[in-house]
């Protein structure tokens, strides 16, 4: 499976890059108490931090808001997934455990302040391209609604779009049955490649500690 960034997108967003992690033979289940506890404590810590500043002032959130704006999406109407998580925490609408994969995904997104998506590889086909969504494109998201993909950064395989830093489609979510998965870290464009590599490797190692299996990653530019 090849992963690439469309030329239009890379020209529009200087330094645009994705951390791609492939997992094989993982075991997804209920989150261990360690993950549940860390997620809860981390959210409480973020809540107190946000008493003194606005969500949109977090540098990573701010940078991704600008990326949305540059791509043609109003960041006030279409908030990227990391910002949406921070806003939930700010309202003390804390995230509740779902499964070990989703819980860790949310933890990492809050830790690094960037959107992160994870998908069941058995439900994807062919090569994957990151590009700008077209006027006629849409999909049913995990939010249960039809989402217009026009001017939204999306990931698409041979069957069409399936993910974005706004909301993912309902086509390839990771479940208890998932054995092979791919995770996309929507890195800040300003992050140097060496820093991005260390960050993605750390994320990958913690995921494997919880889920077992094997993993490898690359930075796609």
C-alpha cells in the first residue's frame, strides 16, 4: 500500500506531512485501567490549563485552524478533531472509554494537539492519497451525519474518501475484531521531520505496548 500527498495539497500547505503507522496482529479490547486512568487525569489537567487560556490559542490548534482556512474550510464551522476534543474537555464533557484503540487515539490527539485517525486495514483497498475534497464528494461520518468534503483535507483509497482531520467516515473504524490497522497523525506543518519522527515513534511504541503485534511507521511529505 502506497501513501502519497496530492500535489495540489502539498503546494497549498507548505510543509504538509503525515505520520503513517501500520499495525499488524494487534488485539483491540477494553482499555486497561492504566490507559483509562491516564486519560482521565490528563483531561482534568487540561481542563485547569484551559481556565487561563482559550482553546484556539493552543499553538497546534491554531496552526491546524489556519490549515483548514487555507484549504477553504471555515475553521469556526468545521473544527478539526483535536480542537473538538479540547472543547469537550473545556466544558468538562470528558471522554469516556470506548475501546483501547480509540481511547489511546484520543489520548495522543490531546497530548500532541493534532488530529489523529486510525482505520481497519481490512476495510481499505489500494493506495491511499491525501488531497482536497471535491464539490460533489461526501460521506456518512462517525457522527452519523452526511458530511460534505468540499475543500476539506481527506484521505481516499480506491473506493473513495474514508477519513479526514474533521470527522472520519463510518467505513473503516477500528473495532474489537480489528487485527491490522493504519494510523494517520496529522502533523503540524511547522514540525521539523526529525521531531515528527521521534513523536510518531513514541506514539507507535505506546500503542504496541497496549495492543501487542508489530508496527512500522514513516513520515509522508
